[in-house]
C-alpha cells in the first residue's frame, strides 16, 4: 500500500496527505482530469470547517518569475503570520516581502532576491492557518528557481545570399520581444530580421548586412523576455567572429538534449554538412561513470544545425557527456572547433535533485525519482567530506526524499556524493549551524539591543524568560525586529551608566529549530539616565547596487550622521568610491549611504568618523570598532590571475606579519599590527567581518595583546583545531619579559573573549613567544622559542583550562634536552643562542618536529619524531622519540665539505617562514615533505621527502639546492598540498614571490621537471608581493582552493586564492 500510494502521488491523483479513497473518488478523478482531491476538498463551504485540519502543510511551491515565488498551503492562512518574511527561509535567496493573495487565502507570494536556474528548498515556520493552528511537519518543498534569460552563445554563418547570426539564449524566450529587431544591435552591422526557431524557442536567427570574414563583432540584446516575463540579464552582450562570402568560421556544439529513451539531439551553432554529421563514429558518448555508449546512427534534421543520435541501448543513467569529432564539418567545410565540441545532458536515470540542511545535524536529500528503500537507508551509500553520516531514513510519504543525520555542521559549503543505488552523483549544499550571540549593546537607559548570528524564531526570541542579565537587571520584554529577524530589543530596568553587565541567553532557536550555542553570553556597558555611552558601528549591508545601510548600536543624531564626509568606503583592491549622500532612516539607528558608482567589487570596508554622534551627542566609538566590512556584488577571485581577494583586510595600512587559518567554517587573517583584531570571512568570500578581542588575567582586561593583561607585547601565533570534540581558537603571545600565558576561546562572535591558560609553572624566564602549534591525538602541542639554558620549550597540553596542573594537564616534553633540537641535547646539542620549534608535522600516525641552529656541524638543529602517539618527556623517556635528521645525506651538510647549515634564528617573535630553518612540513601521497632554508656555500632553499626510512633531496639543481633555476629564490616559504598537487613557494625581493607545483599526474616528484610554474612574477605585482607569510588549502563547495597570504616588508598584506 505504501508504494502504491507513492505511485498515485507521483501521477497526480494524490495531492494531499494519505487517506483511504473510495472508488467514487477515483472515478471522479478520471472523469474530471483538471480536478484533484485537493480541489474537491476546497469546494467545501468554509462554514462547515469548524474543526481545524490536522493536515495543515505546504502544498506546492513554484517560482513565477525570477524574483517571485508562489506558495500554496493546504489551508487558508492567517494574514499577519503569513506575511512575515522571516517565516520563510530559502537557502541561497533572501525573502524581502510576502503578500497573501487577496482572493485565495491559501496562497502567498514571496518577493526574493534574483534566483538562479537551480533547485531551492523553502522552509516555512511560524505561519498559522485561519484557526491559529501551526504548520505540521510537511513545511518544506523543493522548487526550481526562475532565472532571467541571458546570452549563451552567438555565432555566424553565410548561406548565399544572406549573412546570418545565430543567437542562443539560456532558456526559451517570448516570441514578440525576441523577434523585435529593435532589441538587437551589432557594432558595424545592420540587422534586417530576427526569427525565433519554432522547434527551439531558445534560438533566434538574425539576418544582417554583409559581414567581414574574421572580423570581431559585438552583439547587444535588450528587452527580450523569457516565457515568465523576466527581462534579459547579463551577459546580454557577446562577441562573435564574422563570416564572409568565403566562410572560415568553425562550427561549435551548443547543447545536447534527450529526445526519447534512446535518442539525443545535438544542437550546432550553424548548419552542418550532411555527410560528415551523419557518420555515427564521429560521436562518442559516456555515462557519468566513464562507460562508453554505442552510437548506432546519426541523422541530420530538417533544421540543418541539428543532428539526432540513436544508441543501441537506453539512456538509463543520470548524466551523459557527448564529444563530437573534429571530422564533423559545416556546409562550407570548416571542422568543428576542438574547444567547443562537448556537451553534457541528462538521461533517464535517477539523480540528486537537491540537498539541503534542515538543521545543523540533518540533511534533506531529494532524488529525481523514487528510490529503493533498503539501499536508500544504507548510510554508507552517502559521503560528505567533513561530516559523519550516522543514519539515512526514507521519507514515509515521499519516496524521493531521504533524511540524513550527521555530525554538527560548520557554516560552509559541503559536497554530498551518493553511490550504489544511483549512478554516482554529487550535490553542493550549505551547512546549517546553530545560532549564537553576535553582539550586545545598550541603546538607552532601559533598552538593550541583541544581535544573533542569524534569524531567530519569534516565539523563543520573544520569551523574556530566555534572557538573564547580571547584577539583577530585570528584563521586562523581548521583541524581535520584523525587518531584521536576527535583532531583538530588550526592555530592562534602569541601567547604571558605565556598569559592565553580562547578558546570558538560553533556549532561543533559529528558524530551523536549532537551539542557541556558544557564545550565548556577552558583556555590555550600561547606559545611565544621562546617556554617556559611545555608540558603535555594528554592521553594513547592501540595499541596492549603489546604496549600503550602516547599522549603529543606537539612534543617531541626524546632522552628524547625514554628513557624507564622515564616511570612507574602500573596496578589496584599495579603490575608494565617493559617498554622495548619507540619509538617516525612520529607524534612527540606520543610515543609508549612496555612492557615485556601483558596489561592483566583492568586498568593501566602511570607516565612520568619530564626528558622528548619537542623539545625546556622544561621539562614535573610535578605532578599531568604527570600521565594518560588507559584501559587494562582485564575485570573489577564483585564480591568482583574477587579482587579490583582498588588500589590507584589516584596514590598517602596513603590516609585515600575518597568519592564515580556518576556524569554525571561517577563514581568519591576522593579527592586526596593533594585535587587537583579525579579519574573517567564509571560504566563498561572503560574511566578511572585522573581529575584535578581549583578554583577561585576573581582574586585568585588555582588548589587545600589545600590551596584554600580563604585559604581553604582541601576537606570535594563532591556531584553530579540535580537542575532544570541541573546536578551539588559540593565541600564542609574545612577551619579551617572560611568557606565562597562552589564550583560548570557543567563541564565534564579533568580539572574541579569550581565557588565559597559566603556563608559568612550566615556562622559563627567557621564554618570550610561541613559534608553532599543532593538534595531534586530541592534544595541543606548543613550541616556544627561548634564549635560556633550557631552550627551546615544548609542551603537550591535555586538558584545556585556565589553571592546568603540571604533569597532569600540561606536560613539559623537555625540548631543551632533545638531541639536535635543544641546547642540552645529547649526544648532539643545538648550538644556537635563540632556539625554537620551527614546525610540526604528522606522518604515519607519528608527530614530527624540526628546527634550525648555529652554523656548525651537528649543532644546527634537526628533525625528530615520536615513536608513540602519546609521547612523554624526552629526559625521562628518550625512547618515545627518534632522531630522523638526514645527516648522512650528502646534500644536507654539503658533504664532504660540511659547509651548509640550517638557518639560525635572528629573533624570537613574529617569525615569518623565511626566517625559519624548516618552516613547514606536508604529507603528499604517503610521503613526508619538508622545506629547509640554509646558509653556507652554496646556501639556499631545499625541498626534502621522506618515505619513513630514507630521505632524498627533490629538484636538486646539481649543487644541493632546490631553486627552480632562479638564483634570486633565496628562501623557500611555502609547502602546501592542494587537491592532487604539491605547491612550493619562494620569497624573492627581485622578481616577486615564485609559486610552483607538481605537474598533473606526478605523485612522487624527483626532478625540477616534475614541477611547473604557477606564477613567477610576484602574482603580477612583484613590487608588493615579495614575501609569503602563510598558505592554506581550503575546500569550498567541493573545490580545493590554495589561499596565499603575502606582501613585503613595510607593505600591506595581500590575500589571493586559486584552484588547481
């Protein structure tokens, strides 16, 4: 019965939840095909419906144009709740307004941001029916977005006596507008007619006057509409090559589409020669698994630009790839171009229709067809890198839907892959995270403004019992903002001006019912009866292409807030558009800024002058919190050649030291030169934020580590990772007076509150900073440079707490006694005066560490590894460690002259890679690679690999150096694996930084010919890109990106990314 029900549902007989159906209803359905059971249900008189339906659900959802979505419920809906935009969540779209239909109260229309031609999942919460009943569990639907049309391809051909231009749109277009010659213009050509193809309404053929063969022309299209009335969008202009009387323009493959179960149609850019186009061997088709499909015949159609291909079997798989041989020619003998001879098309097989996170541990997967239950409920048939899938359950009513339970998501894009019961298919979806407290501020003597990280549920957000404020400050009411559903206004007792309060929140949920997680408490400064609290800039977001809204913490004074000279905007490359107008809004805490141009870049920063005041003329709080970042309309660069992702991300000017790391789904860049903030954003470039700090030791609080609460003078190291299932962010400070603390947080807010970890029992008096950190076997390992007798220090931290117990929570691994590594090493000791742990690595399940030393044989540092996954201190347990320094390799010390040595430290704080002997390690195809900087004769960079037994020098230039043929590559500063490539990079003051990677297919590089240059000109800016500060491989939507942080001494930090 369950399967039969689903079959009926798929064919349209069932449009409501399952009930037993009398035969007469089936008869009515067949006799009145335009009706269904839902229509019959609606025929009832509303007066009869005295008992609210238990089946109140979302019935259908469809996009009616590129910015409108029609939602039909199974019951009439109450107007107020149904018209709250925040009650509708569509991942990838913003909902700006909702309007209930004036005639049919079961229908609402959503106004959205511009849609794409992809599947979206809508989640509806908080909507009530006319009897005040809430929605049931069927509150989500998948629908196809309706994108505006755009130009897909433009080509030309000549057929005596006319000159033609073929125009292919991204979708079918409306006839009247597409055949209006006035809607087309071509530079240098007149257009005589425009004719839509009756068989393919996405194709229009223009007749022009005489074209010059080989000349470049530009077609521009305006006012052409698609079938739902959307006007053409960009790209609406495209270049093409003209065709003269003697046609030399090669044809190309435009698309392929399924005609029936064993026939596919190929659309070419122009009429094709019959003989060559009807040779079946000129076509090859493969399914998504790479299996070939035999083409048995090819038939050119009456439209000579189309060919139908028949195969021996069926197109039973989900996706196919077509390749057309260059032997196929157009009617003038030009061969199909080799760069435009492929097309993908969908077959009849089952594939993933959509995947969406419906909570931070649940994913809804929708398939194109019903799937077999047993295989669909086998969790091992699904994989999501970065998540653990614990179960898969098929929906009891809709057999195309499977619900996955997973480990907790991060706020990033994931890739789901499904195998076994369908041809392997993948889909990208955005993870869903629990809400957290982003900022809190007092806006008046009795009002507190709370910002969450995302839109929150009205009921829980407005329950005053979910809020508690220290010092007995009562909360009388909580009101969620109807325009900004992530904002809640609390009405409180009278606050004491200047007093620090702490707000704690429990039980507030987001729109997917995820409960609030850490940080759920945050401090704020109270506002007295006489307001002396300085306002702050909280956020900024685009209103339209040339308008941005600045959100302040409280209502602002009109004259000062509307002075456009008080606002400075710059984009990610440093350009500064002029602010032409500043207008305070009816919500007095908001100001709209207009600029002369458009926000066409990907990232922007706004700095607001402290001349802007609140209503009581308190000036705006100054740096660093008077600068805010926001996303523009541009696309974040995807390759080095596209330019920098961002220049000077912290908006501070020159900074010669910075780090790059990943923490809780965000990329962190910093610290600032003032050691008081970092910049962060998602891997796709969205949600850019400047993040501030708070630190404390005892009763001493600071918002910087220069100076810090214990007299620190900077930040040396930042690292993020998990210990026992909890993700932490650690900061290792610099303290030339003697380091006693490192700092940690699990927070995610715009102000990160760091707790101190007291290491004074295990540090030495000359321990001045942190040089390396790594997460290994659920412990944190920390290397600390030192100039004292026990240099360097090396700790294994087991339990993360403010006051760890020596030898219980934190273990001194006695780095100073390690052979080659430490000053007291035996049998070999490190002879340098300044000694650090340069880097860590993990290989074959063991921990590796390395450093440099003084320019003396066996005194210039080395490489050690653990022999157990839980190593103890070297002094008492030397067997837990093994010396694996390649001292017997001739190239290590330039044997027999023995005049090459690992680089010696010149300082102990803010160390960049070029200042370390062995700055990085990486695992590539089951071998450990290290990079090494040396001094001596000859000196220079080296790349080594280790298979667990033997070391060998890679890309040896014949003199024991790995410099890729450039003598100006004096220091090697990058070693990162990105996907299936190994990347290395060099600092170069003459030519700019150099970046190389292994050649495609090379898994065990040995020679310099196994590497290829990525860019060897300082990323196109050799004057400003001379040093590599850090590199990191980060996956975004299934694609591996190499992120690069670089700059020059005394210059601005620059961030780039590229994919393989």
